[in-house]
C-alpha cells in the first residue's frame, strides 16, 4: 500500500495529470483534512474501476441528527473518466489522519491527493 503525496492547489493551478501516480494493487492511503480532495482517473478502455474508501467507524455524530451509521464509500469510476472525491475524515480517516482506498482493478488507473490552499 502506497502513501500518496498531496499537492496544494493555489491560484496558479496545475495540470492534475502530472501529479497522479499509478494505483497500487494492494491499495493506497492519502493524508486528508477538510481541504483535501482525492483524484481518481480511470484510463482503462472498457473497464469500470470500483474504488472503496474504507470506513474507520461504525457510527458518526451529525449535528441535529444524532448518531448515524457509516458505510464504506464505493465509487464506480467509468472508463476514461476522472473523478474528484471528498471523503469525510471523521468517519473514514484513521488515527494518523489518512483514508485508505482499494481498487477492484488498477490497469491504467492513476490517483492523487489535492489540497485547496488557504486564502
């Protein structure tokens, strides 16, 4: 399992494809906070990539709603599409402040982390 780098997005921007790396067959982890987004690009022609972001708690407190059940986040990324995802750290982050993703296939799948700069 690889620990992915997180790149900061400032006013000048950057080409996201230059900051993605090949998805690891064993999965990847990403340091995450309230400003972090995950980028998943599925370059596999004809193959959907199912990505699972593992929950780290069974319940989470939601103001005004009480304790709610938490599930893994499962995404079906169609072939030749790039998705940007925000995962909740309270329910999916571990003690080190990371989320963990696994994939059902990694052929031509690239991933990375993107953090919005503070103004």
